C-alpha cells in the first residue's frame, strides 16, 4: 500500500499553485583555440594581412596600471587596438599579444587607465612600445582617481577602468574594462597610426 502511494504521488501532476521551477541554462563548452598546423597552409600570409589591414588608420593609446605588490614601477604599453564597447554598462576594450610581458602585470593589478595620445606625443608612444626597462622615467603623470593607474600628462583623454573580462582571440587576448571614471583635456589633434607610421 505504501509503495503504491509513493508511485501515485510521483506520477501525480504538481498542484496548480506550486511554484514553477524553470530549467537552468547549461553552460556551453568553450571553443577550442585552433592554430594553423605545420601541415596546413595559412589562408593569407602574415605580411599580406599586415599590408592590407595597415590601410585602416587607428588612434594610439598607452594603457597603464599601478605597480602591483612587490613591483617598483607602474606598467604600461602602447596600444592601437583600443575601442569603446558598450554604453550600458560603460565598457571599453583593447587587444594585447599573448606573449606580452606587460599584460601579466596589468592583470595582477586588475585595473588600468587608457591614455589617448595627441599628435605631439609620438616620442612618448615610442617609449612605451619597447619591451623592458622603466618606461615611466622622465614621464610626467599623476594617479587616475579610482584605480591609481598613471594618467599621462598631455594626453587628450583618459579612461579609468577595472578589468571586467578577458577573452582569447588567436594570438591575442581581448580585454574588456568597466569604466569607473573618465575625462578629456583641451581639444587637439589625435596621434594616428597608418601604414606603419604616425600621421
């Protein structure tokens, strides 16, 4: 009798006023990174890729972060791949090579500031484009208001961010930042990069 009652209760429909339990969405598997194998031919050569994409003019920025624990100087690198991403919430993004030695330092800090460079800051940009050394030697800056990341003197604009997400994109990482504060100085011509040189 008890066994029959259990079978009945299991088969009976739920009461009308019982709360409905919605099925939870299952996470989708992450796509596997696929590189061109040694026995495959790349669809386009790297030289041709650079030549053609070099026709797209970009602005130039320096992405900075405060010194993390145990470090003696802030981190920073020159970046052409900065872009606004979302208004609600306010998000920006930039791309960085997976072999970058500066990115791990920014990742450890968990915050960064994007400094939009003006046409007069080509030499400053070149200083941040090299690897190693103290890139901030002789460079005027103060602390961005939320993250404390270096805000470079003379930059046209600055965007103070917290790292929001990081995605893989081939040999680069796509870094998404949530904007905590931002500002702009006087209007001036931007520093542009086109066909391998500043214009």
